[in-house]
C-alpha cells in the first residue's frame, strides 16, 4: 500500500474531493489517501507516507519542521518545504528575469519597523542608508505602483500607490513586514495559471479587481497563450514548484509575470468555479498517484542555480 497524506487548513471543498478522487483513481495501484494526523514527531521515526500534499505549513511551524523530517525519511512532499522556506517574491522575480521572463520593475525596501531588541539608532542597522531616496525609487518604478510584502500572499498588505504621500502613508503601516515596491502594469488581460507537476499548465481568465475566476474559453490568442504557458513552465521548472498558480498581467501583447510564489494555491470550489474545481481535483489526484507509484522525478529540486549559470 502506498499512502498519500493531505495537510490543509481552512478548506472545505477541496480536501474531501481530493481524497475521494485519489482513492478512486489510485485503487488499482494500491494508492490510498487520508488526512495527515500528527501528535508529536520522534526524531528518526519512519514516515508512513509515500507522498504528502502540503497546503498549510507556511502558517504552522511544527508542520513545516515535520515535513522536512518526513522528506529526510523518504516522503515526497508537494511542495518541497526546504525551498518553500528559502524562497521569497523578490528573489524569484530576480531569478526569472535572468531566465528571460518579463517581470515588472521592482525594488526591495527595508522594513519600516523592527523587533524591540534591534537597536535602530545605533549598531544593528549600521548598514542601512537613511533616509531612503524615495525620489530615485519612484523615478525607477513609476506611478502608479504596487506596495506588497516580499513574501506572503492572500492579498494581505497590498496597496496601490498613486503619489509619494500615499506611499509614505502605506509604508508607515507595514511594520514588521519587508516590502517590495513594484511597477503597476495597466493590463488588458489577466490570467492565473494553475500548474501541476511544473509543466502541466492551465491558464484561466481572472479578474483581480473582483478577485474572481472567469470561465472564458479562448481568452488568449493562440500565440500569446503559448507564450504564457511557456513562461509558466520556465518559472516552475526553475523554482521547483509542482502545485502553484502563476499570474500574468498582459499589456499590449506582453505577459508580465506578477506573482508566482503561490505554493498553496486557492482550490476552493466557490472561488475557482465548479468547472475548474473538477479539473484541479483530478489533475492533483493524478499527480500524486504518479509520484506515489513512480517516485520523485529527476528534476524535483529547483533548477535555477544551473539555469542562471551557477554550480
């Protein structure tokens, strides 16, 4: 028997549907799925799972530490907790830009606030220039711009900025988060690409203003659709994500990769629509069954070091 475990938080439709689909499709291969249950993890204990799908460890430190231990003991985890821990939005923008994917101009900003034991006035921040050259930053980025955390998601702490005063007001309320300021792309099309196993890409029309998925077939012209798929494959191949959403804001026929650090993407039926929900559940089930039966693929770790010329 090959066991698939699911770790999740406040989700209602996806978990039972996913487990049921894995048990249905995997029966002939001896693959069964269940919720992971934990009550303390003993160092060196064997893992009972061939594959674990992780949709919550970014919010629970114990889960993240357990998953690293499970990998050490032979479990294949989607997504890799070691890389997920290390990654951030600014770094992955920088990586994919080197790989030829178009991204908006972006500046990483120092945090506005720090823990109480960081000596702001003296030695702890001796490497920071103060004050920041806001005029130079805004000249590089342009207006309007988007202020958002360098790591994180769920549309938390995201601000659209129209002038320097709005930037200062928003930035002053961002402590303790490290933020990025990014060029706003005045898009004419916007897509979110569901990705499964890095290369299986499903672009979906999305309205970011309403935060709503749209069932619109032939939303992109054929050549533009091919480029979006190719860029999403490049991103996932470089960063190693097998469960992700990659967002593109498209302006004048150019897809700008806006957000692709979504290793626990929203899979709830009422938000991704029943049409896409059924597709997502089946594709995820088939992905984990393949990994349970055939083991880790040869390219399961991030490829960005070799892709950008590092060894």
